[in-house]
């Protein structure tokens, strides 16, 4: 899959500055959070069978696939058919079925999620292993969420614009309502980010992220 070249950055220094910032912040975060990462790893291994870290292929910048890392929040080996059907309905007509709560990626009573996984999702701690994605360069701290291959094949022109930049751990839609927003609104905000990408915008998004994580209706 190929996409058009990204728009010219507002500053030619944005790319190198952003990468340096990503490396410094991600490396510092991994060092400071290593005890927490170890505790979460152990709790997952003790409370449910399977690996503690979940690896999944996602689609990144310019449509290139990469492996994303997350703490496992579901039972190992569970089927993704339900999520696939749900996301397909969201992208094709921006409306969900009977299992949908308004917003992005919310499924009601998903029995694949473990008890520990629900807490990790609610606090967004399941995303912490993506710091290693940032260190390896497949992701940035700030950017659109990386889509799954079966989502990306359904993208139209608006949705494909998010592939012009690196995917991120947090982004404009996360600090603008997160899962309370429709998928269409998420794509629109990602498009805004592509057009306005800058170090200042990244810093603003990062500064707002902790507040959003504390909101009870944020992540699911």
C-alpha cells in the first residue's frame, strides 16, 4: 500500500527535532517506569494464561506494516471477528450495531477482556509497551493511532491522510474526547494534525494527555 508524500513540514527541523524528542522522552519514561512495567507484566502472567505482551501487526506511515506492542488485556487466542465486524461498520457508514456504545472502538460486554485487562484499558497502562515502538522508530509519541490492515483497506481519501505521518501513542483525538468521539471525528482530527503538525502542537497534546487519562469515560 502506498500513499502520497506528506505535506511539507512547517519547519525543516521538525523531523529531526521530533525524533530526538521522542528518543529522549521514551528512554526516560522506560527508565522511570521500569518497576511499574515489571509489576504489570507479572500480574498479567499470574492472573491469566498467555504472554504478558501482546504483539499485533498494524499499518504505519506510508502504509508500511509494523508490529505494535501492548500489554495483553484479552484472553490469549481470542477471535477478533466481532471487533472486525464492528470496525467495518464504523468505517463504512459511521454507525454501529446493537453492541455499540457511541464512540470509537467501544464494544459492550466484550467477554474477551480479562479483569486485569479492563483496569489496564481504563487507565491506558496497556499502551506503555509502545514506548519501545517509539524507541525503535515505528511510532512517535504523538500521532494518529495505527490502524489494523482490515481497517486500512476500507479507508477513503480522508482516512488515508493519517498514513502520511507516523502513528503515535497519543494524539489530537485522544485529547479532544477520545472514545466519546465518533470514528469520523477521529479521522477529521487526524487530518487536522497532519496539516498542522509541529513541535508546539505535539507539546500541547502531550501536556493534555494526563488529564484525559484521568477522565472516567476516557479509555475502554
